[in-house]
């Protein structure tokens, strides 16, 4: 995906407080990219709703979902952004988001992030992570209180094909927004000297590519657990957007999402863009 060509933005909302930041980001990005905003919400279908005597219950729930969509559309229109609404029926919200993105040819999916306490933590590891791992396009996960980036982009790299996709996305987003970039890679004490050299070379390649595109860029390699290194570096560098690949260099290609990217999604205080690599 080339963020310079974002035209179809899909914002998926459940109407909860966790979608507030994502809604603001989706509207702001649609304005910035002169794109088209699609807003979707899901009407969960269960056997209970298909049973005899549940017509009234079904109609009430449909009204609730439609009201949720209408409220989001009103917020967008207040910012001068018209939208197309999608009331989608299904049993698996995460799969319906992926399906809808494919149907409308979405260039970017925007999702809110659940809280990080108690059972809500599983939403980062399941529904949101599923979408980020399966979507046909890049996915932007936005914490509740986050704003659209305007300071600095942090690009996390490990030298894999997925971080290569993240690098391409970083070039496009940085160029479009006129922002500097910090490239970071993490090593651990257990890594071989060869692996440490690979991390350094990966950062240097990304920095060179960004600089060649006229983007101010700095790079660093830090020792520590990768997700913690990324989060700490974003804080120190005052970065307000993190870009990561969907999976890591292990080659395991988990069906949900790479564990490091998943932890970053759960911990970051700023939006995280998960870059989709080609199949």
C-alpha cells in the first residue's frame, strides 16, 4: 500500500469509548488524503436472534447499530467529511472487518484499541491482532486518547520481508506528512555477532533509503526485548506514530500476528500502523 494513494479508508467501530481515538484519526486522515471514508459496524447474528419470537430483539439491535453508525457519520460530516455506512451482519467481527475491507478495496483499516487491563487485554491479542494479521491492506490501531501524528515517525525493523514493507510505508507516510523518521532495531545479549551485524545493516539500509527520499532520518540499534525497545525509543524520540511489519523474522508466520508486533500494539501510547507485505 502506498499511503500517498490512500483513497478508501475503512473505520470499524463498536461505538465504545475505545473507538474515540480511531474515529478522530479516520476522519483526519480522510481529510488529509482527500479520500473516501467508509464506516462499518457489526450486527452480531446468533442462533438466538434467528429463533421464533425474537424479531423485536433483532430489530432493536439493528436500530442500535444503525444509531452508532449515524453518530459516527455526523461526527465526520461536522468536519466536512461525507461517509458511506456499512451495517454488516456476522458472527465473527474480526473476519467481517477483513471481508468488508476486501469488498470495498480499502487502502487502510482504522481500528480502536481496547484497554490494557484485565480481560480487555485479550482484544489486542485476538480481534485487533487478527485484523492486522489478515487484512488485505495496512491497518492503523489507535489508542483511545491518541491523536493523528504530527511530530515524528518511529520505524521498527528486523530485516525481514515484513519490515521491508514497513520501510516502504514509512517512506510514503513521512514524505506525505513532512515528518522526520527514527529507525530502530533491537538485539539481545544472546544474539550472535552476525545477528547484531544484520540488525545494524538493516537500520543503515532503511536510513539510507529515507535520506535518499529527502526525509530527515536517524537510526539506532538498542539492546533489549524488541517490543520494550520500540516503546521506550518512541517515548524518548517523542514519536507519535509507530510503523511495524505484521510478522517478524522467525518465519513462523503466525496466523494471527507476530508476537512482537502484538505486544507493541498493546503497549504503545500512540497509533501503530501495521504494514502489509505482499503475498
